[in-house]
C-alpha cells in the first residue's frame, strides 16, 4: 500500500506537450479514476507512474521515495492492461507465477500464492490452460490474478474493461470494487467511461488536453463541476448547455423566456451573457400554461422513463422524466426548472461562475 | 448444362494455370534429377527423353566416394550454419531496436542498412581481401562466416523487425511491471514468441550463405576450405563432360536448402507479408 | 549511470553489433573500393598503385566493352524484371483465392527461390545444351530455332539464356510480396465494388491495382537494383561470352577484376554502375512522391 505523489509532472514526445504541470496526491488505499476523452493524456500519466515512460519534467514519488530514476521492475506496482497482455506461450499458472519467479520466491510459496489468488477469482479450474483457450472474461480475470498474486504497493489499471461486453463489464466493475475493498490497495484506474469512473472511484481526476480539470469525489464532480468540460463529460444524457442572459433581478432569460431566477452572482454585470447548464433529470414537466413553453421534437423511451428532446426557440435541450405521461412529437409542453438546478458558466473561459 | 459449364470453366482454367506454374517451377529441377540418375551409356542416346529406360545411383556413389564433394559439403554446412546463427543473433537485436525504440539517428542506421543492399558487392571484393589477408582470414572458413554475416544482417534485421512488430508491446511492458528488466522480458517473453520468425530468418540466411559463390571463389582458393558452390563450379570447368556426376552433385547441393525452405516457407511468407504491408 | 542515460543508450547497444559489422565489412571497403577508381591498381603488379585522377573514366568513354555491357544491363534488367513481375503478379492472383492443396502448391511454386543462384545458372545452362537438354529441340519444334543449337554460344541469342534462368528464379519473390499485399486488402472493399456493379476486370483495375501500387513501386525498384547487380547467372552460364556479347556491367566488373586483375579500372566501372543505380532509385522515389502528392 502506498501513496503516489506527482509534482509538476509534464511529458512531451517532441510534438507539443501531452501532459502539462500535473500535481496530484493519491492517498494510501484510495481508488482513483483518471478520466477523460481519448488523447487527454490519462494513459500517458498512468505509464509515467508505472515507469514505462520517462517524465519530461517534474517529480514522481511513491511512498515518499523519488522514483524518476527507478525502473518499472523496481517500483513494485502491478498493472492490468487493456489488452490484458497475457503471455500467450504460458499457462494461466505460469502467467500468474511469472512475477514471483522473477523475485526468486521459493516454489512452494509461489504455488500457494497462485492458488490463493485463483480461488479468489474463480480461476482454479483454468490454471493449466493457455490464454488462447479462455474467454474474454476469463482472460480479464487472469490479468487481475496476475496483478493481485504479487501483493504490490499499488494497482494500475489501463482501461481494463473496454474489451468486454456490457454485461461482463458491469459484473467486473463490481468484482474489482469488491477486491479493492478486501485488499485495500491503492489503485489508479484509467477510463474514458464516465459510468466506470462514477461507480468505482473514491475520487475522480478529470483530465483534458493534458491538464487536470478537476479532482474530487464523483458526487462533487457531478454536482459542482469546475467547468464546462467536467460538466459535459459526466452524466447520461449529458448536461444541457443554453445561451442565456442574466437580468438584474437574477432572471435567466433564454430566447425571451425566463427559465429560472438565481441570486445574482457577484462580479457579473446585469445583462451579461452566460452559459446555462441544466441536468436533464432535474427538469420537470408541467402544463403548457405553467412553466416555460417548449416544443417536443423527438421522444426516446429508455424503459425507466423518457428522454424528451425539446426546442425553446432556436435552442435545443433534453429533459428526462419518469412520470408516465405520453409525449408526442410536435406537442407543446411546459417545463419547470427548480431554483437550485441552474449552473452558470463563463461562456469565454468555460469556468463555472455559480 | 450451359450454366454448369460457365461455373466450372473458371475453376478449370484456374487449375490449369496453376498446373502450368508448378510445371515451370519444377521442370528444371526434375531434369537435374533425371540426368543425375541416367547411366552413362544412355546419357547421349536418351539425352532428351523425359525419363531414361534405366536408372542408376552410380553418379551419386562416384561423387560421394571419389570426389572432394563431401569435404565441400561439410565446409558449406559449417559456414552456412555459423552464418545463420550469428546473423540471426545480430539481426534480432537490431530488428528489436527498430521495432521498439525511437532513437536519435535511427533513420541513418536504417539508411545505411538499405544502402548496403544496393551496391554491386563486387566492388568490395579487393578491399575485403586486403582487410582479411593480414588477419589470416583468407583461405579460412571463419573469414567467410564474418563476411557472410555482414552481408546478410541488414535484410535479416528488417525481416526480424517485421516479426517483432507482430508482437504487442504490452507483453514486454507487462513483464517489466512483473519485475523483469527489458532484456529479461525479451528473453523470457518475446523471443519464445518469435521462434518461428527466428527459424525463418535463420533459414533464409543459411540459404543465402549456402548459395554464395563470388566471395567464396575469391577469398578461398584452397580446396580444403572451398564451399560447395565454388567446388561445384571448379568441377564443372574441369570435367565439363561428366554430366551425370555434375548433376548428382547439384542435387546434393540442393537437398539441405530445399528441405530448409519447405520447412520455413510458411513463416518466411508471414514475415515478408508484414514487411510488404508496411512498405 | 543514471537511468535516463541508460535508457538513451539502450537502442545503440542493440544495434551496435550489426552496425559495426556492416561498417567494417561493407562500408569501409566500399569507400576503399571507390578510391581504387582513381588509382592505377593492377593486382600482382608491384609498380602499380599511382593516383591517376579521372583517367579511368576517360578510358571508359572509348571502351566498347563498357558500352555493350551498359546496353546489355538495361536489356537484362528491364526484360528480367518485367517478366518476373508479370508472372509473379499472375501467380499471386492465382494463389490469392482459396482452393484445396493451396499450401502444397504454394511451397512448390516458391521452391525455385531456394535454389542457389549458381545452381540455377548451371541447371539452365544444361537445359540449353542440345546434348543433354530438351530446350533446343523444343525451340526447334516450335519453329523458333532452325537447328537444335545451343543459344548460349550464339552472340545474338545468348543473353536470353541467363534471362530465362533469372525469370524462373525471380518469379517467387514477386509472387510472395504481391500475394502478401493482396491479402492485406480488406474483403469488404471488393464486396462494395461488386455491389456497385463492377465486374471482375473493373474490380482488378479500379480496386486491386491502385491498392497494390505502393507495394509494386517499392518492390520493383528494389528488385531492379538487385537484378542489375546480379552477375552470378551470367558468370556461370556464359562467362560474359561469346566474345563479351552477354556482359552486363556487374559481370564486366567481375571479368576486369579477376581475369585481367585490373582493379583500378574495374572499380571505375563499378562506381559508374553505383551512380546509375542511385540516380534510378532517386528518380523512382521522386516519381512516387509526385504521384502520391497528386492523389
């Protein structure tokens, strides 16, 4: 178990920076998700922690020890790869023993450790098989087994579930979470999937363009995103963004209609334009007479409810509702925005104002 | 009726065309074998018949017992095997570096290797002779091994590169996370997976070394260190009438490379495939 | 040593053995060999060795042997590569569709590639020998020859002997490379073209050829250079004769160096050949670049 500290870490392959001034403290026993779109630098960051790449600048400490100059093999970290990277010419048992053999542990101890890990992951019957003879889910488990058998300082996961189908992915999410609770080991988990990040992590590190956008608990990031990027990345269907004008009395005006009233934030002149963020599930339906008039464009049924694509003038937004009312395209409905739902963003910088 | 005909016709043409290619490829070798089995007294009388009325192994017996071919064969075997091993070892290291590292000067290294494949090798015979003679490496099998290893390393390196590129980088990274150095990862994880590629490359180099004539002729003049090609050519110019024995020797020269080729052919095509797709 | 430095040096550690060997055995001798072109260097003649500047190159302009060899080099290379390529492409297309026994057929048609060059030369020389070979009789039967003579001793026909051996020997190389490229073309492109109503010929012209073009360009270039340098078949089959009628530049260099022992002049011819090949390779690369720019 370990703490991992990154200070001013940067990476540049020669074609512009991939990571810029990353500062991050990962605490002992914590499950941290590095989340962002492809190309945001999250995998590079993980590989820097692993030692598979060299930082161009900054320092990485593991348990207080500077590891910039330490080879991956001497960092005592285990990694689960997206491709699983199982050694194809070795059996499951040999795959799981490899790291322990490298450390020259006595054979009896290796057998015991491998078999204990196999029991934990339900791999006991597969130990003598080669990876080729395993299903995708089984391979994923072997990759996990290869990591836990070592009892490393920390686990690094590089999008480990992205090659599984939806059902298996959900099950493995639960199992990885359970393993983490049992082992209590520090874990760093790279994913582009906001559901994985939300459901599994103690804290999420949202990355974009090689820089950290926000660090916090999943609920914090969901409720109080630091900027448009984080706000738009989390949530399904995603947050609505509307161009609005803030009146002197705190009224948010969209296409001539007042959607809600908020306490006017400091530092904003009356009449300023803002980007208004509204989560689809915070909006409610009402009679056309009440609330804001909106025209229904398309209706998607999700089973638990409906996603209505609405138009207010030239602007479009989505509304998620679980009341059983049947909506028809072309119909005009009323929409109610609870007073605590609006989030305001600076349209220029994307930073949240209120 | 007409429809069946239209469907069968392309297949028949396809088979016929392939049969023509197989016949063209094998006919010269078949002729080599046929003459080597024809008894001397029928050699001219039945010279152009497809198969002699009697066959004999006398020519093989004569070649194996009364000529120096067993010696040439042994020399060639030593030189080719040693070249195959050394060139494959050097080429694996270089091919691994080409496939796994970005480094300063890589384009130059690749360029140098390409250029070394482009010039007429004859131009360096004399300089090599002058380089090797003071070291006692002319008239020596070791000298040939050194020269052949250098000649074959560039192409073998490109071949090995394409085999390494077929193996995901993740595997050695996983091994490095598991406590191995890069070299240990290469030895325990990557090389075992490249075995077919190593065999194909080694076989290719073996064949090339087995076939080389000019340098063998120029660097080694003594019969004791002659390779098979040089020996056979000397035999041809001296006894150009004993066709049966010459062809028997030719068939013997063909055996090891032919066998090797049939074994590794599939992997060699695989390696060239990867290379071609990139090119 | 710091890890950063060790990581920087690692690739050089892996490439060093090959590089040192190639530098010592090929590059340094190449430079030495080229320098001989400017020296009067005759083996076993202790009085030779003087610097003669461009004398060899002036001599070359008046040397009929050089010009014949240059002409022959063009014919030899162009005809050999064109035939190797055409038959190689046909063979690759034939092998690209599945049929029972494909593995065996493939091994058999590729077999000539494994035959040592000198042995191919000897075998074909014997095939052209009217005493024990069938070819002169067949050629007479086809009306191509008046009498079953050995074409290798006819100055007008002799070059076709080594060309025949070269084509036989070189088809597999093209077939392997092109087959590999063919197999890398995704099947759905053909299916899409078929859905669009393109027949087999149109599919070949509009789909196969354009997608093969990059492979074809690079393979033909490399092979051309290689064939132009390939003297072995000619040395073995005709020794450049009769009366130097079949000399190509590389076999001419061989003759100059090892029969006349005139290494200085031989190196000058070799330098010219090298220059011509480099110019050719550069022209192909420029052309290829221009074509890809346009497309």
